[in-house]
């Protein structure tokens, strides 16, 4: 990159190289290849280091840092678009669903067993279980609702009995 | 390059280092939700708060604000003085009521969409009218709060709702972007999830929302670094970051119904949704309607919210699309310049004794 380039030109170069990079990444993700994390971060650090080194050694243009910020935002946005595109496919959704199924297959029996053991321990200690406390809370909620329903009915009756204009 | 600029930048970088070090080493809890309010009504976890008028010429019609149920806490609408939607509204002369659905626990897993629409919302509307001593109110729904409010309105068209605003609330779920794709019934078994966990756990809610835009945390952190020299920015960041990382669970039966009827079958816009045996017909909504879509919204893309305009029978209806995403539409500097004055003016014009 020549030092005579203006920040806007540098920014345009960054943007173009990013667009190309993002495009090739989208292809890679589409083909189900394993992404290279190093490549993902590299432009970010390379451009940052270059901006700082120019700022400290050559006396860069005052808006160079501003251009670097713009580059960062555009770079993140470009990757965001790539990822959104990749995650919006049926393949990705199917993989996500499969992952959730596997997770539930693993966690379901373990949770059930832990709940049973926990309940047994609480029973031995003569303490209420989580389920029992939740049941009690549900009962309170139901009672609260019934009281409210009664309040509404009383209010409606009072309105009916009250003479017009009162 | 001027020597001053380099020195200035070095000074800023030192401030950045100091402020970020303090954020990590000595994190302080930001104060949120500071606009004065009183509790008007509570039902189980739900709370109805009243924010009295603080200025301007008072509008006769009170505003009931219904945000999303579960997922996140509603203090995003009252983040900090000078950066609060609620404060803006009360200073603009509105008697403002907020329905905070609360943080649900295991005992709430039986809560359904039906209960919210046919019991909680109509009761909350009556409480607002009684408390405000007003003959009617304006209903403001955000995100999930908008379709829930629309259902309540469609089922109870005689409720004295003077105007309805849908702020980034999904209506046509076929257009709800990545969530529609991920929760397709061919790949997402909601029954199995709820039968295993009992609810939609907060951690899974977090994962789902973070996956929608995986670069969000990265851009938040880079923006923090760039602005960390500015103490005011850091304070704002702390409040927003607290909210952005506080996810809350969704009651199991509610989430099951929400996914099946709304996302997977798209019954609301198709006119096939049945609540307590009654069909929800959006065409029964006749009051003035304003729909606000956010241009970069990936939770409720503009077309997803805009569908309400075609579905209602209102003579007076308007759609506006504003810049921003699902959150920046309602909170932050952009919201203060765009959404808040827009909604406030629209409601003020329809407020009457």
C-alpha cells in the first residue's frame, strides 16, 4: 500500500478485499468446509497494525484512524452478512435441529434421574421438593385468579344496581 | 500529521485503557428504571406500573404499553434519565402504564397465550381505565407484546381502545427471518424441548438471540473500545450491557403454543388462530393503527410487522419504516430522534377526552 494513498482510497481497497474475502468464505461455508479462524481475524489485525505503524512512524493523515474504524465496521458487517446467509439455509436449520435433539437425548434422562434422586433426598429430609413448591405456587395463583374473577362479578353487579347518572 | 493529533490519540488510548480496566476489575451496577412509578395492579408475576405525567400539556387518553413476555426485561424502555422512552412519554404529557410480565418460574409453566389474551390483557385494560378515570386508552405493543395485544383487541373489539401502535411486532410469521427457518416444524421439535425442560430456559433464549447475529458482541466490544475514553458512553454501555445479558425464561406451555401456532403454522395472519375456542380475526380491529417497522430488524423484519396494515379494517392506518434494528428502534440516540417523537405525535393527535 503506497503512503501517497488517501484514507478514502485505503478504505475502498479494504472494502473491496473484504467483499472478495467474504464471497469466498460464503462459498466455503456453502460447501460445508471447515473455516479457518486465523483467516477470519487476520485482516482485522493487519489493517490495525498498519494504521498504528503509519500513525507513529510516518505521520499519517488525521482521519486514518477514523478510516480504520470504518474498515472495522464494514468488515464486521460483511462477516455478519456471510454468517446470516449461511445460517438462513435449510441445511443449517436441520443441523441445528439435530444438535438440539442430541442435546435433549443426552440431558433428558440425566435431568430425570437427578430430579428423582433430589426428590428422594428431600423426602428423606422431610423437606418439600421443587415440584411441590411449584404446585403450591400454582395453587396460590389459581386462588388469586378466582378472587379476581369474583371481584369482577361483584363490580359488574354493583354497576347494574347503581342507578343511571350515579 | 499534526503532533497534537497523535498526542490526543495517545491520551484517548490511555483513557480507554483506564476505563476498560475499571469495567473489568471494578464493575459497578448501573442504575436503571429511574422514572418515578407506582404499582397499580399485580397478578402472579405480572405487574402494572403507572408513570404519572411529568410535563407538557397532559393528554386525556392514557397509554398502556405491552412489551414482550419473557426473553428480556422491560427496563430497556427506561434505561437512564435522558435516554428513556418512558421518561420521554411522561414528559410529553402522557399518563403512561407499563405491563411488566415479570420473570417466570416453574410454577408458571402452565401459562398460555389464551390466558394472556383473554384474561390478563382485558383485565389490565380495565385497571388502567379505572386508575386513570378515562373512558378510553391507547395501546402500544412492542415485539411479542404487539401480536398479543392485537389478539386481545380482535377478540374484544368493544374494549375502549382509541388507537393501537405495533412497534416491531411480528404478525406474518412466514416473514420472520431466521427464527422462522430455525423453528420450522420439520427440524425443530418444540414438544420434546418443553417436555424435557418444562420451560424455555433463559440460557437457550440467550443462545437463540445471540445466534441471530453472531457478530453483535464483537461490534459491541469494538465500539466500546473506540468510545471508552468517553465516560458518558461507558455509563450508557454499562446499562445497555446489563440489559443485553439478562435473559429470562419463557413459560413452557406459552412457548409451545407460541412456536406452533405463530411460527410454525402462521395462524394469526391466516385467520386460523383460535383462543379459548374463539377465532382471532384481525379484521375486527377498527381503531386507528400505526405500524412501525425497523429497517435492519432481524427478529421482526419490516414485512413481518407491516402485514397488520392489510389485516385490520381500520379506516385510519399508517405504516412507517425507521432506521435501526429491533432494539435500536426503541432505545438509544437513534430511537430518541426517530421513533419516540413519531409515536408520541401520532398518539397525541388521537388523544381525546
